[in-house]
């Protein structure tokens, strides 16, 4: 019974993610993941949500920066970069292997020191 109730709730939440504005959709996605993670609900694939949010973020980024598509070849997307984060280091190392035109989209927040470090590797196009 518990899984049926939770399943109905997650279906409702997913529909809201696809119908709300981008900011709300991202917030609801965080709620979706938090609830499923902390309650050990078996959700292994949210690629449809990821693809939807990514397309919305890119649409908004292109809307605010119309020259983006023609200028850059690589876009890195990170939620929250950390000075000590392993994924942040991986992104930095990967960026060094790519052509000079590399952008970074930070979907959440980042501390000033982290942004300054990342500017050595990438051009920050948008940050919360």
C-alpha cells in the first residue's frame, strides 16, 4: 500500500515538474530526488526529467545569450561546484583536454572562491 501511495505522489510530482516554470521545476526535481533518496524508494532512471530540465535550461540560456550557440563548442553543466569536490576536479581536468571554447552553467549556487577557481578553466555563462 505504501509503495502505491508514494508512486501516485511521484507521478503527480513529475507532472508538476513538466508543467511548471523552470525555477519551480528545478525545485520540485530536488524535492523528488530528496524524498525518493531518503525514503529508499527504488527510482533508478529519471532521464526524462533530466533531458527536459536540460532542454529548458539551454533554451533560457540561449534566450539570455543569443550568441551562445555560434561561439562555443562545449558546455559543462554542474549543480553545485566545491573546492574539494571530486566531480568538480574531474570537470576541470576534462575541460583541459578540450578546445579553448568551453562554457560552464552552474544550476545552483557556488561560493565566490569556487567561481574564481573555475574561471581559470571555463567561462561561466550563468550562475544562480
